[in-house]
C-alpha cells in the first residue's frame, strides 16, 4: 500500500472504533512513508490514540509531530487537563468549555506546561 492508502485504511479502522489496529497499521508502515505524507500518517495515529483515550501514545505522537513540523502544530493542540485529553482545533475550540491553549506565545509569554506544541 502507498502512504495515502495506509492513512485511509487507518482512518477507516478508527471510524470503526478499532483504534489500536489503526495505530498499529501506521506504526508498521511509518518507516516506508516519506515527507508530508509521513506527517499526515502521524496525525492519523495521533487521532486514533486520542479517540482511544491512550494518553501515552497520543503524547508521543504529539511530541513527534511538534518536533517535525516547521511551525508550531497547525491542526491540533492537545492538553492534559485533569487526566483527560481535550483536542482543540486551530481556533482553540474544544467543545468542552476549556480555555484556549493555543493563543500566540507573545500574548502569554510561554506555552502552558500542559499544552503540547
């Protein structure tokens, strides 16, 4: 399978609630995926981990994605709040009434410890 096909298959598994299978598919094929497609694959595995409630794996992917992106993560900001993940879109809306965690750094001076950027 090509990179995009792997991502689509992983997304289908995630849609069926087969989160670990979705993550395993990405992890098994990640060494053979290059460039932007690799980053998209990591985002897919990250989403599966978040939806599964697997904080450790989600944090690992978020950290990897943040390190590999040229700019701060542009699609998702993840925070650990009271032991639960809240996934915010790029506008900071997480649907759970949580404070925005992806405000520009200049406004806060630093990123909160619980924000993974």
